[in-house]
């Protein structure tokens, strides 16, 4: 029996029974079609289904890869575990599966997006986006967003950084006017003692700070 006959039989069974049929397999390397959003999936150990060297393993070609959200897309490199299910009894849909040897280990209640170097071939984490339950401290349950990468590029026509409800003694984004006042006050406190000594009998006026007149309207303060 040829692989195409097996596929046809499965499709016929799905249409007649109205019961979803699924297979487990792996994504074929270099089969990702970014334009169509499809992959080829090698079903199990189908290379051993026949003694005929002219037969190819059972490969489902051009299977649409399911997505958890519209606009989100993962481009498989090959070797990823996949589950293929029937869709409407005649078409297929594939989804990527994890196992103990390649799961990122996302805790319950969190959302991680981790990029491995080469899928199962190299599980080195090169970058990640983690929506965590904890904030500044482990266990504070305040929620946090953590980004990790050797390189980050932000392309935008406007970038604004803001913070709400933070302790004033900690890092925060502040308005330019507040920064001007803070710098002027700090300058006064540093220079005033020195100028006070020089002023005695010399006619030197008290020091004054001058606010900046250019720059971003929102600036980032970080110690």
C-alpha cells in the first residue's frame, strides 16, 4: 500500500465516522512555507511501513500550522514534535508539542515565549519574553514583564516610558519639568556652600540653577 492510499483511507474514515483523526509526527526540516504558513509533517516511523525502497515515508505536505492567536506565528526549523488532526474530514491542521526534554518550563499562570537556537537540535535559549506572576521580588505576585536577548531593536515613531504608583526613591520615568527642578535643586545644594565662602566680601551673588531648554519631554531616571 502506498502512503497516498493510507492518507486517502484516513480521510474517508474521518468523513464517514465524523470522529477527529490525529497523528503524531515531526516537522520535516526546511519544509516551512512562511508565505502559506504550512509545514510538511513526517508521520511516526512510517519509513518502516514498507520493504519497498522506492516508497517514501508517509509525509503530509503543506499542512497549515495552527496558531494560538491571529497575528502570532512560529517558523519551525524542523524536528519539532507535531500533532496533526483532521479539519472538516478532508484537510489537516498541525500543532507543535513539547515534551520533558524541550519544554521551556513555564510556571502555572505565566506566559513565556522562548526562542531556542535551532529547535530540538540546539536548545540554547537565545532570547525570551516572559509575562510573570512576580514583579520586583520573587513571590510578590505583582506581575512582571521580562525581556532577554543579546540584541534588542525598537522601531517606532514615538517612544514614551511611564510609571504609575512607584516609590519616588526608586527608578521611574518623570516629566522633563520635574527633572529640571530636581537638577536645579541638586546644583544649588552642591554649589551653595562653596559660593557662600567665596561671597564673603567679594560681591559674588548666590548661585542659581538654569533649567534645560531642549531634549525629550519624558526622560528615564536610573541610578
